[in-house]
C-alpha cells in the first residue's frame, strides 16, 4: 500500500470526506506522471514482444528454461522483450534477451512482497510503477505480441485483458500465444465446453484469438509469421 492509499484509509476512518476528495485530486498527478514516463521510454524501444508467467518459477523449472530460450530466439528475429521485470518467468525472459544482445525491458510493479526487479533488464529500460492499470497499458500499447507461460492470477488477468481488448476491437489484432499445452489444456477445455457450447457466452471465432504451443521455436514462428505479412511494424 502506497502513502496515498494509507492517507485515504485514515480519512475514511475519520469520515473526513473533504480530505478524500483532495487526495484523489493529487493522486491524478501521480497517475499522469507514470503514463508520461512510460510513454517517453517505451516509445523509443522498437518492436517488442511481451512475455508473461509466474514470478514463482524457479531456474530449474522447464518453463523457466523455455522462457529464456524463447526470448533469445525472439532477439535473433529482431524483437526486444518486455516483461513485468520481476523474478521467475520474467527473469528468464529478460535473461534470454540479454544473452541474445536484444532489448530487455522491465515494467516493474512496486509490491510489499514477491516482486523486485531482476538483474537482466537494460538499465535504461526499467520502469517502476505503483499502478497496475498504467503498467498494463504499457504492456499492450508497445508490444507486437503476447507470449504467455504458466502463471497465476496476474498472468491470467493480463491474458484475458488482451483477448478482451482484441475481441471488442479496442485494439488491433496481434498474436497471443500460450506456451505449455499440458498446463493450459484444462482452462481451454472449460472455455470450449462451458463458455462456448453450454452457456454460449463467447463466439467460436473467439477461440482463434490465441494459439497454444509447446516449443519456444513454435511460439516465435507464430509471432514472426504474423508480421511477415506486413511491410509496417505495428505500434511504430
């Protein structure tokens, strides 16, 4: 919890409504400053792919190794890598990008536990955020694609927000790839059977908004094949 949130909680407890309104107003400046810093730094990075996954994944885990390999392969295709800047899958992806001499971006979020910036982010490409929603804008606005590895609630949040934005045509179509068939198959089966067939809460075409693979090379090929159709670089 940041200082502004603590002040607001104290004001709520004291029922000091005028102070709450004042704190909300000043909080807007902090939000705007995060957007400004993000736009200024991210607007210069060039084509990148956002890679998501658990902060708890250990270096000996197969998905850590796959994330590292995948990021390395992306740099060899001319893409930089954007991660959440923390440990686990994020660290692995930044490490792979560093190994491939590619751009290694970290959008770190300030949390009371679990998250601290990893050592493989380019010094001039680390941005720290207090607000998740500002950070998520940067992930989407400056990425040419999403590759999602096994993760928790935060990973699912980022995945479904991207799918929703494309589904509702709030952003242009870009590739979304899930890596790890065994990990994702239960979720995908539920989407197909419950959401689509039983409840009809989505359309069949929505299933085409993402692809599932097992190998890092396959994920990179999907991204690269998508952009080989164009002479322009989306978002730039």
